[in-house]
């Protein structure tokens, strides 16, 4: 039987638009130090068996972007492996490291500074294939806009509906001291927000963000020594959709349904709608919160969902408030862990015992990773 | 450059990508670069636990996994510990430029550096047969008014004639 | 022995013919070739694959998050797909990740893919971009350095060192001549050594063009399975993943030759030697040059290949030079190294560190054809190299390890 795996400590830097004061090394060191102190592990000794890092060579403009942070994650003469996708995949792989018997304790560390590149759309534009999709000028913003158009149209969700959602989510971010964009918004503010790519207004798109996240994962034996509030990873699921946007029905997400199904099966969850006290979903674009919630089986009707009680959905303000896309799933997982440890301060959902965290990679959510966490 | 003619069936697309970057120095590298620019001094930081130097200074001592917060001046002279004579014109991905070949690069153990730390920079010498490990070398700085807070504020290292 | 949760076997492998220009295929198509061959080799279908792990160094081809596009050719559609990337060691990290994923119980059958299309970018420029932009990127010349050669020359003398490195290179080329998938084959022979030593154009110091690794387009794929699935699949004899160790080094490239010390004041060694010490100690291997039957080493240059024999086999003095001078490392020798021809012959960087255990697996199965070592291969060693002189060391076994 593989050992149970727990998250023993998490740390996030305060997300900002421009962390010009530090290199990625300094930003990453801050969160690594925090989890090291919280668990008492000795980075210079044998306590931590491996590091799973999470960064992106293009966003860092550095080949082997993990070599930049080798020193600060304590990987000198140690094992470090970089997950080059959204950070929820680093949680998945960190889990595999421990459950395989390879390492009892794993440090997961993700970082990204979107402020480094002049325009992040230049980076995501390069994710399109050089022959068909790059020459027409696609980037992840345009892809998300195409998706938003299809989804909103399908359910009759209006610009005003989305504006109301954004105001609600921004109010949550105001209670999260780590959130990037915390100023409350009114529907009038949103209506005045310029259209970036129809139907996505600037207020519907996450602000460029800099940040780092660290976690300590451990086997059951070790977890009990590192924390008195272990959060167990009980479900994991991931899946990837086809690449060309035209091959997909953008108004839904087959790969998210598959990923969710896998995670729920592993966690023995029969009814996702009532299973989770908190859901932290990666929503860099506002329309993706209802879309993901629906495809995760958390609601049957995304339009109706918008007028319901959304308290337990992204109480942190979500990725929309501003989390770098490379570490988004890692950040959402960290927030979910804080909730289950009853350490979420003003944004705490009382009595949270089981949470869902989610990350996504690729254009319009081509790939998804779903994490189920429990106390 | 026009695509090379291939068999008629193959399509070949060329593309040059450019990504403008603004890199932060952070306080540690920033201190080092400012000292180059404003004072013509080479600063290393020292690990409070093992005492080794790092030059350029970095946030953390990789060996001890602690922040290295003390700074000490090292150089400007030092001992050549290893070197490369480069015949292949490698392009700098930041500027797109290549140096004229041959040129030499060097690992210099700067005077005052502890724990075997070496500094990597260009070594200016036209007679490559002179190069051997153990030579004494010194940093040559860019003139006042031309230093910008970049690693190239040190133009290169040169052999100190007459010192074995 | 490592406390692996459950044993993991390799049940199928596939690779492309590696080449300087595969302009007839794009990234997904190149990958598809290797995947198709691995699937056929295992006798399975895509439906049998539970998850995919892939890796490459995307700065070379200039496509961001390339696994998104590659889904068109890698079989990952509708499946979990993990991308890991660690520079030159990527293929070995992919190997380790696949092993971890199956051992963990998360998946029973995992497809591991490594690939690169070096010709779609500028290899040296792409590697140079790993250097810190503030103080090293203006200086690094990709993976080219003559400092490794200088170390060997200083220790063993100008003539002997250069001759041994060239001898190593010739042996590698002779192996490549027997490998139909190898990229470069120059038909070198020992009587050319003097000439090559003089005439091969120097790149950096005594690192000459002939010593240096290839720049190739190519892909490799391996299928990992749990013991139960391996028994059911059973088209080719399973090869067991006994162990793997990853040892990284700090951010700065440490080529100065000046001794440095760890936190306990102990002399820091190379990651090659440290990985070997850890791997052999925990697998009860006391005399690696006798107990290992074949070694597929990631040798980015003939100089490093020569030098690291001593580190990997925990030898001392000039034993490694003697091994090369005696021809021990030839296919028919006492300790064959790189029967595939190694990295100087073939180097699609994202695949290279996966091709090492792939070739080692073929040796264990007795399937390497003309470049098969003429002995029963029970234990095979494979290494990956990259980053700031990082090592991944992998141990494969013919016999199933005890749980």
C-alpha cells in the first residue's frame, strides 16, 4: 500500500504586479524559509529527500529555469525535478515522489514573475504552433475570449452577470492580505473597464502577477513529526484536451470532467456538489469560475450558480485577483490548505474539512489538474 | 535568410522571436553592481556558517542553506585558476552579438575570497600561449562615467606582468 | 535497496532514427514516431497507457508549453500528462518520474517521452540562455568548455591525456557504426588518432570539434508498468527499474578545479561520484566495474566521458585511462561503455538522457542487434547529465528486485 501523503506547511508570497525589489531567488527564498521554519526541517541535512520545483523557462526567460533557484531550495547535492506546467501538477508529482517510496519528505517550490516580460501575451502567443495558430496571432487571452464567448452564449450569461461575479470575488480578495488586486469594484467600475478581447474586459482578466509558493509534503510517518495539522491529499486527477481550439467544444471542458472524475474516484467522492466545504479553482479569466464549477460537477446550471451563495468558491479571491499563471494551481492548493488548517484569517470558511483545489495549463484550459484535500 | 530549397512537398517556416526582459537585481546582486559602478570595488558576500565567499554574491549559501548577509571586498587582483580559449563565436542571446575569436574566459580566485570561490569573467590577452593556471591577474574597470551597474563595468581581467 | 512501494518494469521502448535535420516532421510528428515504435514494441495500444510523462528543453524549438501542441502526436489526449524539464538531464528526469508514478500506485502503465529538434533553434544560444542574465550570460558558450580537458591534461600529461580522449572518441564512433539509429558515424579508426589530434578544429581549448557531442533531431519513448501489468503485457522480457538517484549542484558552474567543501568541511566531490556512491551503497554493489555489465553514459564530450569513468566507477588514479587504453570499454571489452555510440554520436538533448536507459534496456533484453554486448547483461547502468553539472544515475536489472 502506498503511504498516505500530507501537506504539512504552505507559504505564499504576497502577490504583486511587480516585485522589482527581488530576483526570483529572493522571492522564492522567502517562502521556502517560511515552510522550513514551520516544520523544523533541516535543509542542509537529510530531512528533505527531494525538491519538486515549478517554473516556466519562457516566463523566466531562462533555459533550465530551475537552476536559478537551486540554491534557495536547498538542492545543492540533492534531488530537484522541475514540473514545467501549472503548479497543481507539482502537487500531483510531489505526491508521487512520496507515495513511490522515493522520498519521505518533499519540498515543492514554485515561482514566476510575469513583470519580467514586457507583455505576457508575447509568451503565451509562443505556445501556439508555428504553422496554423501562431501566424493568426492567437495568445491565451484570445483563446480565453473565444471560450468565454461560446460559454456565455450557451447559457445566456450576460456581461452584467459577469460584472456582478467579479465584484463579489474582488470583495473576497479585499479580505485576503496576500491577494494582488484588492481594491473593491462596483458594477460601474466594471462597466467602464475596457474590452481587451470581446467579451473579456480588463476587469475579467487577472492582472500580471509576481509570486512564489512553497509546500512541504510528507509521508504519514513523517507528517506527524512536522505538523499537528496535516492536510491529506486524498484525490488527484488530471487530463489533457486536444490542442486546436476548433477540435474542442469551448463551451465546456472534457478534460476537466475527466480530471475531476479521476480525482473523485480516488477520493471516493460520489456527490461532488455537496462534498466540498471550500473550492479553490484557477480562474485567471472570470468566466472560468462558473465554467469550471459546472464541469467539476459542483453545479448543474452555471447561470443559476451565479446567483447562489458563492461564499465557499475562491474565498481567497482566486486567480482572478492576480496569481501568476505558472503557479496558479499551487497557490489555489495553498489557499485550500490554509482553509483546512483554520488559518485563513478573515477569509476563513468556518469548519472546513474537505477542499477542492484546481490548476490548469494551456490555452482556454486545455489541461487540468484536480486535487482533493481533507483533514 | 531565405529558406533553403527543399523537396516540393515540405513547408519550412522561419521565425525570429524576441521577448523584451526587465530583470530585477534584488538587494544582494544590486549591492554588487552598485559597488562596481560607484566605487570600482568587487563585493563578495560571506556565509555566516561556513565562511565561504560568493562572488557575485547570491541570496543564499548553497552549501549551508542560510542567507549570506555579510559583504567583503575582494580583488581586484587574483589568481587564475582555470581558463578557456574560445575559438567558436558563440552568440550572446541577450544582444545577439558574438565576440571576435579567439578570446579567453577565466575563473579567477580573487584575493580575499574564501572557500575556493572563483569569479568568472573575460581575460584579455592576445598571446594565448602565455595562459597557464596560477598566473596573477587583475580586473580592469570601465572609465568613470561609463560604468552602468552591469557586470561589464569590469571590462576584463589582464595578466599582471612580472608576477609569477 | 530503496524502499520502493512496488516494483516497476520497462515493457517497451521505441526511438526514431536520429538525424541532423528531420524537416519532414514537426514536433508532434517526430514524437509520434517514437511513441508508435514503443507501443508496437510492447504489443499494447494507446488504451493501455494510463498516463504520459514528457520533457524537452523548449528554448531550443521556441515553442512555449510545447506539451499542449504535442498532444497531437504523443498519445496523451484524454490522459494525465505530466511535463518535467531539467535541462540536459530531462530524459532521465522523465525516466525517474515515470518510475515514481508507477511505483506510487497512481498509474499502472506510463509512457515516457523525451525528444528534441535541435535544428529548429540555435543549440549553443539556447544553452547559453541558462546562464544568469546579470553576470554569466555574456560569457557562457553553451555547453562548450575546454576546462575539463585542461584538468585531465594537467593530471596525466599533454600527450597521454589527449591520446586517451581521442581513443575514447574513436571507440564511441565504432560503436555508433553498429547502431542504425545513431546520428553521426565518421568511420574513425585508431590509426587516425594522430591526425585527429592535430587537425580537428579546436572549439574551446583542447575541446575539438571531433570530441564534442552531436546536435540532433530525435525522440525516444519507454513504457513503464507495474509487475502485474508487465506480466500481462509480456511481449518482450521486462527490464526492471532497480533504482535511480538525482544529484544537482548549486547555480554557479563549478569548473575552476579549486577544491570546495561541504557544510561538514568535507571535500566536495563531483555529482557523478556522489550519485555513484549513493546508488551503489544502497544497492549493495561493492565493485561496480565488476558487478555492472554495461554502462550507457551521458558523455557530452569525449573529455568528460573519459574523465567521468573514474567518478562513476569509484576508481582512483589512472585506472580509467588504462581502461580506455586497453579497450576495456569497447563492446566486446571487459566493461563496455556506450555500445550505442553515446552522446558524441547522437544528441537530441531532451531525449538524450532517456536514450541512455533505453539503450541499456535493449542490452538487458539482448535486443540491441549489431551493437549488442556479447554477454548476458544482468545489471545495466545509465546516466544523465545537464544543468550546472548535474547527474541522474539509473540502475536497470534483468531480475525483478525483491520488494
